[in-house]
């Protein structure tokens, strides 16, 4: 168990379970920021489906196996990583902690876990590169309408040492998020989440006035670029041509889309429904994973996010075909509660629990985990 040195209350015992992290974050944050992180589209049925899907599978462990030496290492795009999970891209971290994206970036770097920086981070990508040094990092792109801006983001990411591009395609329009509507909360309009836009020469050249002179106009322009409702497979091909980095497509749940993604040159797929934040009543990601993996036939890595809360969830996703998973809300709650220390604590708990789960299953490495380990009830 870890402790957090708080200026107002001294040493405080950090939470362990996801529900406790969430509870503590709710106590610490104002309604708007907490609702933004916690909230989902509509009635929240997709977010519920994400978590409920894990309960539809049971682990069937093997016994009398030598598990004295255990290894959580995975390989993606020719690089080895110490654990089978990454930090998912989550924007506007500044609404939950003053260190914003710097804190999770540092925590990820200290553990060797790849950190995926959101396109709508408050901290620019170059600053994240500076604090992470040689540690692994990916850049998430909401593909802009303007092709020159797209090229600029890609080249900046390459120059800043990001090793993959995650193109998110399930959020060209913001979902119907009742919590945000009730709280009248959209942090982008205050300039938060605009770190990469407001430091981009191409974007600045598109403005009539610099952001410091007309913040609202600059924010709206950035949001307009991100709401690229005409994005198509042809535009994905353009992104592929403009970067030498691996390109992953994030936000699909349909096997036909997975096949189309491969046809148009993607290097990896992330099965995701945006944590249930976009489309109410949609399929849970773990429900979608097996059919996507079957369609892909190991041609490219298939990763998964949305709904990962425990080490058992990671084991189940790997058993059903995921090469790795992405952790989202848990580390943001850690950030809200205790900054970098909280994020690191959440990640360390995931590492410890996943290793323990794997060993008790009778497996000593991630490569030994396959579909025979789980049954659907």
C-alpha cells in the first residue's frame, strides 16, 4: 500500500480498488471535472456493457504448473514492453490536477509503460517528450480537416520521439453526455486541452488573431478541426503516407471495419468505444474483441480498451485475443487523488494484480495465455 503526502492532511493512505479511487476522486473534484471523467453517453448503457462483458467470462485455471519464474513482457511493433498494458489517451488532464499530462507521463516513464498522449492535451507534445526522455510514448490524433495541420501534428510527433500514431475515429462528433450538459461543462472553451493546437505554426496561421487576443475564436477553430465528420478510409491512407511511424486505428468494434482498416494499411487496431462516452446502447468492447480478432487473423496487433478495471480484466482480454490493453479512467482517478504518485500507484497495482492473476491461472508468461483459459457463461 502507498501513501500520499498531502499539504492539508499529511500522509494519506492511497486507495487500492477502482471503486475507492473513483470515490476519492469524486470527493476531491468539483462536479464539472468529475462528471467529465466519469460520465458516459446517454443512459450510460455502453459504459455498463463494457464492465458487464467481463463478467460474462470466467477464468478456468490450470494447476500443478511451475510458475516460479514469471514474465509480463510483451512485444509491439518490434519493441518490448514490461507489462501488457499502456496508458490510454485522455485529454484535458488539467481539469483534474495542476500537473496535467506531465504527471501520468512521468509515472509511465518511471515504469517503462508506453504513454499515449491525447491530441487534446493541455501540455504540448514537446513538453511531454522533454519530461519522458527516451521512455516509450505514442501520440493520439483526432484527424483534423486541414491536411497541412494533420501533416504538422505528425511531423512534430515524429520529431518529439513518439513511436506510434493512434488515430481515433469514433469521436468526430461529441456524444450526448448528459452529465456535461447538466453541468454546462466543456473545458476546451477555456483553452484547456489546446496545448498542441496553440503551439502549432500551421494552426496559428489559420487564425485571424492569436489565441491570447481572441481565446474563444481559437478554441472554436480547434474544435471545428477536430470534428472531422467527413473523415474516410481515403483520409486514413493520407495519414499513412505522411508518417513513417506505425499507425493504429482506435475506435472500431465491427469486424468488417477491422478488415477495411487492414485493407487501407493500418499497422494495428484498438477495439474501443471511447469508454462508453460516444454512443449509448453500443456493444461492449470485450464482446466485440473475439470477432475482430477472428477477422484480423493475426495480420496486425489488436489492442483493446474501455472497461479495464482489474488484473482479471487484463487476463480475460489477452485470452480473447488482445495483444495488449489500454487503461483509462483508473489512472485519471489516480491523478485526481494524488498526482504523479497516484498514477504510479494505480499502475503498480495493475502490474502486481495481473502478475498474481496470471500465476494463479497456472501461466508463467503472457505468451502462454490463450482462449482455453476462459469460458463464457
